[in-house]
């Protein structure tokens, strides 16, 4: 990815964050913070969910902060890191994956916004994926891409402020063609994977 493309990715991410901040102003009555543990699988991550759960080196750690407006529409910012996205081996060297994803959420709070209850939801986001990979001591790839994700999940609350969350998300990069500036073309990328995770939710 060229410097100009990275700049555009960062600008796009910044704009998305500003949108999130603006929407969050109306949503402060129902905010949440959620640290989580997840597993990447399928696509470029390789392996099935069960296979990669057994390979603890592939564990993904992350967290999100978000707000729900009226309990139905909301936004969140999720950041997650995988130290060994491609696994470990005699030839595979340092490799990692970082995702930074602002997203919108649509979820219906069954049981209300306070006390015990569940909230099934769907989510869609646009942000950044950064990948690094070396094989046999040679750097194969290091760079950032614009990307999107689509997913669904459920939040379940035991009380006003504490609950658990589980979700599934699909990630894919977006290729940016800037050869014909000032016109910029966006294309469906070839890098993709799925992620399933579970975490704690603190509601405020």
C-alpha cells in the first residue's frame, strides 16, 4: 500500500470515528465496554474454528467501546490483535494481524435497557486491517488495507451493569486503485477471514 493510500485509509478511519462520536452524543444513556477473546478461522486464516481453537498461539485479544441510542441503534469501535494470525512453524516467522473497526449496530433489547435481559444484534463496520508476515527470515508482507466487516451476535445481561457477549464477524479487505487520480476506484479484496469471540460486557 503506498503512502498516499495509507493516508486515505487513515482519513477514512478518522471520518468514521468522528461519525461515531457524533452519534454517540445521543447515546450516552446506554454505553458499554467489552474486552473479549476470539478465534480467527477460514479464508486466509486457514483451518476450521475447532482446529484454531486448539492452537492457542492464534488467540485474538481485543476490546470494544460503544453506545446504543434508544437501545436499538448504536455505534462501537473495536480493536483486536492476533500475534500469530498464520500460525507457527519452522518456516513461518513473525506474523500478526491488527484490526481497527468502527461499526454501526442494530439490536433490540429484550427485557429493556436495565436489569437482566438479552440483546441480539447485527453489525457492519468499515476500518483498517494491518498484516505482517515473514517466512524463513524474509519479509513477505507488511502493510495496511481498508476493510469492512459484517456480523451478528448477542449480549446477555445479568444485572444493570454486567453481562456477557458472543458474536461472529466476517472480514474482507478493500483494494484501492488510485492510478486514475483524482478518481479513486474501490474493489472487493482477496484477503478475508472469519472471527468468533466471547467477552464480558460492562454497561453504564
